[in-house]
C-alpha cells in the first residue's frame, strides 16, 4: 500500500488504481463479526437485505416466507456482544403480507418513512413504515423478480421493475401508475439498476443472456447492449446478437462513481464494463 501511496503522491500512478487496491485490501480482510447477532424471525431463507443510507441504522429483510422485517442495528446495550433486535414485522398474521416469496426490499433513498417490496405474488408494494400498511400497490401479470429506485434522481420518481415479462416496467410514485415500458429483451428480467451518476440511465439483465443500458428519456430503445467479445464478429453467438454472458445474466451492480458496471451470470462469470462505452474491460472472469 505504501508503494501505491508514493506513486500517487509522485503523480506516477492513476488515483483509480489506488482506490481499487484499497478496496481489494478491505474486501480480502472481511470476516464474520462474532460479537454481533441478529434476531431470527424468518422461518425460511432470506432473499433480500437493504440498509438505509440516512443513518445506516435500520435494515430491511425480505424472506421466501413472504415476511418483511425491520431491524435496528444500533448497539443500545453498549455491551461487546449484542443482538440486533427486530423492531417491526410484516408477518403472516398481517392482512397486507405478501402471499409468496419476497424477492427485493429497498428503503426509499431519501428517508426511512417508506420502503418498497416486490414478490412472486405478482405485486410490488410501497409501504408506510409508521403504519406498516401499503400506501400504494402495483399489480403485474407475472412474478416480480426485482425492482430498484434511483438514489440520486431529482427529476423523476420512477421505480424500475423486472418481471417474468421481457418488457422492463417503469412505475411512477407520483402518479401511482405504470407509465412506460422498455422493450428489447427476449427473456425474463432478472435484475435492474439505476446509475448512481446519471439519474436517467438504467441497466437491465435478462435470461436472454443480454445486459442492456437505457436512457429512459428516449423512446427508441436501449443505448447499447453489452458484448462480452467487444465486437469480435468471429466470436458472436449463433443468433448473431451481443451477449454479456454465456448463460442467464442475473446480477448487476454499478460502482459507486457510476463509471463501471459489474455483471454476473449463470456461466459462473463476473465481468466489469465501462458504463459509458459498454466495453468489456476483461478484468474479471
């Protein structure tokens, strides 16, 4: 690490390399915390977690049992070993509980008064945290696999939703309706992510092996489709289309600065892309 710091101080190295080196060091040093535990509320597997960004204190969990739990992560006991308590639950006894597995939960990015959940029961619900009742509910024709709200948007209140339908759905929190669809995929939408850099840029991943990047202000389709071979026509798929993975593309994540996009697939590969050009950086496999 000292060599990276010296090279950066001397102007011999790019600051991005220093950031990546430090991030890698921190990831490799991660280990389980043996002093902190979490209340066990779910009866089955947990599919989704989200920690709010305002205080970093409250965590949402959504389970395959349809239950949603809000946890307080703060150590109020001040003891070295403590258990994070569940402070409220949308359990099986609630009339508003999801009927089937909860696939995604997410806090409203700007305060903890609201959160959103989506489920295999073909619904997405916008919850009032205070009352634990849905303030809005969206119905879809198929299972809902994922949804995402932008953390930086100021000009729109859109939630991108991925379902069994190959069309990406855009729901507007202001009007409470589905206002737009994005067409281009040929399979189920497994992951959606808004860019943390540009509020109108959206990335989507599908069972058709493709990852598309969209500007939702445009009505003419996606900006580009990621190509794992970077335009090498000798390696193009048998269907003659660009593919990001040799299997289902099932995961997306932008880097914090929005400059790169990380994707995962059922081909057991992770790939890092330039989010502006769609170029495969060939840094992961």
